[in-house]
């Protein structure tokens, strides 16, 4: 199937960063034979650009990553998609989706089909498989939320232990060289790239809701996989600096020491 993954235009946040979350999902979808594209609308912060991309790509499924500050922008994108392609399947994910109550999500996004809470690398390909089969049995899709007979249903969220199973992000779809503006909390030299060595944090800081998405259990990628990805970014994309986007990079001191030695 044709799947377009998208960040909506950043009307409030000014958020500009290669989205490795969408990149990981794209990798998972490609493994299952689907055609995937990523459109980060914040690089072209207007709805005309979004309309052009969705018209050009003609997706069967539109997946939108939602930050709470950009719910208005996300709703507009869903409305545009529904106007241009009435049969397109719409689904949202990301931090807002994982944290907000189901009633609030579906009442606000009244034209939305589905929502996905938690990590999506495994769940999203399962969701696409059900859509492609024409079945309405979503019981085995982790974290999926949907309407059932006027009510809302949400499946249990999956926190997958082995991050190596996710591979690396589809960097060809989120080329760091396409982000020349100084980003959001970024690296001193261009081009730079975000990279992830772990997910999860056991703490419950009141200002942070990250463990709602990635859980409290700290899971780490193998050093070999991280270093291979860094080599790819340096040699293929000319990356000079890395921004470690872990929930808690220093949680495992021994891992960090081994990483620094390598």
C-alpha cells in the first residue's frame, strides 16, 4: 500500500528536525513491502504544500504525527486529505495521541479514522496489513484506538524490548542536508543529525511526559548498530555533529563509557 507519513505545518512550534520517529516507522513499513514517503510540512509551512504533496503521492493511508501545540494544524491536514481523497485512511500518532484521552482525540478530530498510542514500529505495519486485507479485526494491532458502535476502543500498548529489531531510520526520506535552518535544540555544525541509542526513562518528572510514549523501562540499541548508523550519516550525508535524542542518554554509565571508547 501507499503510505504517506507527515508532520503537519508547524504553525506554533517552529519545529524543524529530521524526524527519526517517522523514519523508523518508514523502515518497518518498507520491510513489509509498502511504498512509503515522508513529508515534513514544517519545511514548507503552509497547507498548499501539504495539499500538493498528498495530491502527488495519492496515499492509501495518511499517518500524521501530532504534537499538542499543533493540533489545529493537524486537524486542517486531515480535512484537506478528506477533501482531496475521500477514501484515504487517516491515522494519528505521536506524543499528543499517546497522552490525550480517547474522547478528546476523536471529538476534536471528528474526521479522523484511527489513532495509535505508544510506539508504532511494530504496530503500524500490523495496522496496514489489516487495512490491506479488508478486515475490520484490529484486535492484534497494539496501541490502536478506534470507534466501535459509537464508543471508543483502545488496544494495549506494546513496548518492544529489543530496539535492534527496528533497524535504523529511513534516512533517504529524512535527508539531514535538507534542514539548513538552525533547528530546534540543535548541533553547532551543518549538517547535523539526531540519533537514538536508547528509549525509556524510569523517572516521573512532572514537566515531562515522554515515558507515556516510550515507557519507563530503559532499552538500548547495540553499540554496533549505533556506530554503523553514525558511519552512514558521516559518509553518505556529510554529517558533522550528532544530537542524542534519548530520553535519558546517561542512564547507563557503562554503556556511555563503552560508546565513548568506540
